[in-house]
């Protein structure tokens, strides 16, 4: 059995568990994302590119300054979406920036 086929059934079953036992799947995903920065980046940027989360929310989840994330996306050739489709999205971005400012970003 090839490696791709192995992943196919595993992903199919994980998706099934996500529907049947969402808390279990969410817990597993959070654990994996906490351990794998590359996967966390890919997942968050994918959600941002699909416009499921704002730039500010992506920055919050990546523990980055929104301006630094905007610069990095630009350097990588990833479109930067400006503006909001709704009042709720605008408020979410303001909330995310306020949250980021309250966090200790020292190393």
C-alpha cells in the first residue's frame, strides 16, 4: 500500500470522527498544531486565503504583529486582503488587535 493511500484512509476517518465526535477531533488537532509550527502556519494562512479569518485574527493565532504578518505575506506573494465584508468582521479585527496588544511578546 502506498503512502498516499495510507493518508487517504486516515484523513477520511479523521473527517468522520470530526463529524461524530467533534470535541475529540478538535483536541487532537489542537495538540498537533501546538507541536507543529509549519502545520499551524499552513492551516491559519489557508483559512486567511479562503477569507475564513481576517488578517488580524491570523496574526493573533500566529502570535505575530498584524503589520509584520502583512509584510511577510507580501514577501511570500500571498494576497493581502484589506477592508471588511461586514461590521462583525471589522469588530473582530479590532478585537484581535486589542488582544495582541495585551499579550507579553518578550522572548
